[in-house]
C-alpha cells in the first residue's frame, strides 16, 4: 500500500513523538479559536455601542445656556418660495421663515418657534425677494447667565457664530448677512423707522420723465386704499401711509465686462414708514400705465383722493419678480458681521464667495438667454415676412425694432391690440384699453370689512349650534 503524500516524515516517528505533535496542534487550534471569538465579541460590542449611541442620544440641556435677544439681517431670493411668512405647510408652500426656523432648531439656537419672541420687519409675498430683511428673536448664547460676574473673571467669552452656523444649514438662496444684540423688548416690526423697496424694470419705450413726475405725487402721507388689496379678515380701517422717497433712477451697474445692456434697466426706489398689502406692486402698475402714456400722471391724484375714488378700480398689479425689500432702517443697531470683530473678515469672505457662485450661475444662464434673444432680434423682417403684412413699413427693420416700435402696439390687417406692461417680462395683451376712471370698482374697504364681520358671525353661530 502506497503512502499518502507528506506522510514520509512521520513514518519513522515514535508513538511518544506523534502524541506530542498532536497535542501541540490542538493547543494552537484552541488559541486561534479563542482569539477569533474574542475579536468577534469586541466587534459586536463596538457595533452595539455605536447603535446605542445613535438611537439614544441625550437630549439637549438648555439649562446650561443663557438666552439673549438678537436681530438678524437676511438676504433671500424669493422666486422659489411662497412668501417670507410660513403658512404651516412647508411641503406644499415652502417659505423663507420655514427654512429659517428649521435651521434655528437644527442648530439648537431655539427650542420652539412659537416661544422665541420672533418678529419680522416685512412680510414679503410669494416671489418677492429681500436683501435687507430683519427679524428679531431670542436665541441660545454662550454668555454667562449671571452677566454681573465680570464675564467669568475677565475671560473672553466666544459667542455662538450665528452667521456661519445658520448659513451652513440654510438653502443656497437664503443667507444671514449680519446680527446685532438688541434689548429684550425690541421688535423688528414695531421698532423699524422705514422700509425701502426696489423695483427693477426695462426702459423699453416707457417715458421715464413722465413716470418720474408721477412718482413724485406719491410723496407725503396719503390714503393708499386704492393702491392695495383689502383683506376683510384684517379689519383694517386706517389706510394712511407715509412715503419718504419715490425716485426712478437708471441702474448703476459697475461690472464693465458684463455682456448685458444694463443701461436699459431702471429702478423705482421707494421708501416709506410702512406699506399695505401689495401696495408697491399696485403703485408700480400705475406708473407703467403712465410710462406707456395710457394714463396721465393726474390719475395718481384721483386714486389718492377717496372722495373722488372711494373704491379701488379693478386693475392688475405689477409682477412680483423684480420687487426687492432692500433695506429696513432702525435706530442704534450695531450690526456685526462675524462672531466678533476678529472674525468678521473670514465670515464676510465666505459670504461673498457664496454669493459670487450663485451670481455666476444665474449670469451664465442669463447670457445663454441673451445670446438667443440677440440672434432672434437681429433677424431681418424682409427675409421672414416677404408675403405678410405688406402694408407695414418693414424695410431694413429687424425683428427687435418692429416688436418694440409704436409703444408696444402691434397692428395687423385684422386687429389692433395693446400690451399692458406688468414688469418682470410679463405683459397683458388686450383688444381695447379702458381708462382707470372708467373701470369697474371693487367693494369699498368699509363694505369688505362689514361683509367679513357678517360671515364671521354666521360661522361662529354654526359652531355653537353643532
């Protein structure tokens, strides 16, 4: 019988030698098995500890921290949001305020949005942007609770980096610009001295000088009920507001290498103590009508005089896209742009780089649109309309020249229509324009308030009966 391979070296071993070798192998096998088992136990303990840590995180201990009142200056692009104020359903109606509260909660700066003394300076509507919105609230602080204890023996206390902390959590189109310490009774709404809005628009064929003359008529204190949307549920009875500044200026854009023709853009600068719902957009709508020479500047005087116009005529308001809450004015607010003076540069640098990145994206998109718009506008009417509109004088005209000729009134052999400018690239084409003084009017403010009261009483009675 032949031996198996590898058995030759054991054929001459004694019984004692074979038993010792066998015992040696058994010892090594047991040691290796024990080590493997121990390693598995240690690994299992680590995994269990990690899972236990993640599933049973200790609650945040608010008792270790003090609370202070601060103001935040916020910039946001409102085009993707349903307004600044939260409507309670962030999935269907996302808001700037909703994202702000979410970030404040995640950063453990507040425990409850309803219990942080929150106040906002302006309630911008859906699609409206803000570059200087201000809110006030109570937040967590690193300052000692007993502020009279010489700031913990003169040791420097590093405050929470509010700007960087929140900007890391907020969406790209919402940024915290600055923060300021305020008194406990400070209110961003009621302590605001004035609010400034900007409304950007393209000059086109608008009569800028006529619009400037008309804008001056807004200055002073007037009843603006014919320049707003009246909400009966608010029961507003005082529609007087004070306008401190109303100017139409060319946009001064300093980037010489920008491909867009910014000299064609103008801005309506408007500053007042307070504003009614949709007031700025209705004011701008009337200015557009005046710039198109569809109305005279005197229409503003008539709308501001409630004895002549007791109820608002039914006219469309301007687009929300170009409207910006630019600044909110307060007395004695010392804005800080970092955790302290030593960190302001780094915080501002990060903010600038972020905004530059967003600007680059939007400007590149705008450049693509500009290229397409330029190519279309330069097309010759002689080439594209040889057998059409022969009665029109199209010789040597481009498509752009024709579209923007005759004050945006395009006439064909079959009909005539007028484009009402609404801003933000929006226009409303109508067959025959009806003067503001001849339009149908809404219910008076008093009538809307009374109707709401009656409706509210009926609802309350029905609730009692059920």
